[in-house]
C-alpha cells in the first residue's frame, strides 16, 4: 500500500470510508472510524526512507542498553506464555519487530529455531555485534517471506508491534499466511480500554480540544511511534477475520489487583 497517497478517511481497520479527524493533538490528529470506532493517527512512516549513514555510536549503544535491561523481565514472561501453548524445543518461530533479538535468542537457547524481523538498522547492528544474530530488515509482507515461508512457522510473535506499523490489518494478514495450520500467533499491544484513555477522550471532547490529558502519551509521530491503539474487541475481530481463534486473552502477565494496561493474546490458526 502506498503510504504517501493514503487517504486517512479510509479506516485502516475496516477499510470503510468512514473515518473523520476527531481528536486533534499538537502535532497530529487522531482519526476515529464511525463504522468500527478504530482510532489511529494521521501519520505513517516512510517505508523507503533515504539511506542514512547513522552507525552505532556510544550514545546510541548506551540508550539501547538501558532499554535492554528494562525488557529483560518482559522477555521471560513472554517466553513463559508461549511455552504453555507450543513446544519451544522443536518450534520454528518468527519474531516480528525483534528489537535486539533477545526473544529470538531465548527460543534458540530452548532448542527451537527462531528468525527475526527488525526494521531499525541500529538495532540490527547491535544484535549482530552483541549477540551474533542476524535480524532481517525485510518486513513480513515482503516477497522473501511471502513466497518462501508460506505456512512455514509454528509460532509467530509480535511483541509491541501492531501499534507501530503503518497498516496493522495488512501486517497481521501477511503474518498469518506464514503460519502453519494449528500454529500459534502471540502478541502484546497497549490497550485502549484503560480508564486513562477513556477519560482523556472525555476531557478532549468537553474542552473542545484544549485538554488532551494522556492522549499524547498513547501516540507518537516519531518514526516507529504508536500509530493506533486497539480495544481488545477490535483486536479479537481482526484476528478472527485473519483466520485465527483466540485461545488466551489477558491484560497483564501477572495477577494484579487493578486491570493491566496491555492486551496480551495467544491465538491459533484454524
Ligand atoms: Zn473502521
């Protein structure tokens, strides 16, 4: 899909020409679909950016390492989750939005074989230098994947990915094509069902756009920033439409008193 000519009135989820600019923020606008109530920013990443000469330097390395430590716990929780549904020692897996490749590394250490896709050149470079793993830059809808890996993987994961991509429906359908029948797809994304989001919409509406409260923290116009936030119902419908059955849904990895702010899903290809 050509991102430079995209008409944001066409809903990125249901495809109907039913979306309107509903919640202007200071640097972008959240579109809302009158048909399916999907919310997304009127911003897309350039899929073919001009080549940059950015190399991994000490500053970017330090930044990456801070994030690396933050995500250590998350990776073990994610691993525990998928382990309940698939035999990691024999699985062939694909981690979409692999970041620094730690999840891929964990699967490989369990005896499985995991490949990873990561669009950020710096992260790929870090993963190669630090862990000795090669991450692929070709996105999941690229012919390399679609032609050579159709119905190939037993496990596909998208950890904090679906909110970042330009076209979530197309990304998900492309991923499902690579999954074997009976294969598992697992993902995590921020939830729009949380009180902070709902209160922010009310504040924005009542103040006629003067106060957005937490809305700007849910979205970002930065490259690879959050472009859409799902309700769990919208996400389940999207997965069902792609031929998946949701077998587990939660809002946090551990039991807690208040509801978590994530949507964590394990789904199976029919
Ligand atoms: Zn829609």
